[in-house]
C-alpha cells in the first residue's frame, strides 16, 4: 500500500508524504524530499514522540549538501496508526515490530526512485531501531546517530533492575498503563514543559518552533510511554548490548548535557565499533539536530563529512 498521505510542510520544495502498510498490517507514514542530481539519500529515523516533518529543516540542510532525504512516522506516533484507544499513550506491542516499519520505509524510499547510496541518520529511539536494522542487514553505506537510545538513563543506573520490574508489571496485565515517573504520564512533555531547564534543546527559537508544530497539528502530540513500551525498550537495549557492532562506517554524537539516554551505553558501544567515532558536543542537550546553530552545525558537519566519504560525486 502506497497512497498519498497528509504532508504537514516544513522541508525542501517538492516534499510529499505517503501512507505505507507494514508487513503486520499497521499503517505508517513516510515523507520524502527528492533532489535532482542527488549524490545519495539520507533515511532519517526519528525518536519517540516525533513526527517526520520535525526533520524538515534537517532535510533542507541535507539538500544544500546534495542529498535527498526521507523521514518516517513510526507506529504509535505522528500520523501513523496509534495502537491504543488512548492515542496519546506511547506504546508498542513488541519492540521488534518497529523493524516492520523500517523495512516498509526503506523499501518505499527505493521504490520512489530516491538515489543510492543510502545513509542512515537516526535519533534517540530511532537509533535503537536503526542499530537493530543494521544488524539485520539494512543496506546503507554509512550511519550517523544522534544521542541513540542504546540504553535508558534510569535512576542510579539500575537499568537491569528496572527492566525486571517493568517486565513483571507488563506481565501482570499493566502493559497499557502509563509508566510511572520520571516519565511524563498523560502529559506531552514538549506541549507543556517550560523552555527553562528543558532536556531537549538550548535554543529558544527552536523550542518555540517545535511547540508551534504541535499547536498547528495537535493530533501529532504524544504523551508518556506505557509500562509495556518501557519494558520492551529495556529488553531490546539489553539484547543489543550483547551483540557485536555491525560492519558499517559510523559516527555518533552525544551532547554534554544528555539526560534522557544512557551515556555509558553509547560510550561502550562506540568503544567497540570498528571504524566508528564518538563526537562529544559540549553544552548540548538531547536533540543535537534541534540544537543552537553552533552545536547543531558542528554535529551535522561531521555527519556530512562521513557521508561524503561514501557518496557519489556531487554534480558540478
């Protein structure tokens, strides 16, 4: 299934959206930004709560460097099918289900004629989905990660203990209940949090722009995760940590003020990724691609340098 879907704007000219049907029947949405004479295509994998057009400005910067781009609404968020009657709950049945979305999304990008080589640019939860995809053979020339969710920043670093507790709660019939604090419960963090002290960006203009997107299209808002989502995320990150790194050139960016994902898990993974490098971005919060220009541009310049080493020549 590929048919026209609502396109919310933001991004290079010529952008359009399609409905896609994952292998298990869930409907997701993807946005494509083709470029004439592109030297490759960047598949962007958003994080939890995000929607495709949040990456429209990033697609513009990629276009300026000669790349086509795409982004996806994962199941349970954006305009994709929500999985519970309360559509604001962040939920997934199994974390492996996101691989159905990734497969459908990558296939659609190729079917739309976006040119190779393909690259991965994945943020937070998208970084977890992307790493599993690479381990399953996702065909990209290089991968870049922004604060990837290869572990969650649990209180006291007790991820294994919390994984056991959340697994027990999920097994006791509480999978669809909101996760307890520090998760945001029935409140959408971006919708209600003040800029001061937020954990996403230090740029007030970007913060206002992101909140404006929610005001324009309130149906894209997502609140906190369910117990089932957290249990699945902890189990997936624990399983990934036990596996070797894929043989794909890689760059990972990590903000100096990261407070959402596990710094230790990122540092451990990158220390054992042959051909991979870890870029520290001092002063940055979680969303490197939504950060103040000096920090955002430093990260994106490193990403583009990696991609350029594996790209087709740029047209004269």
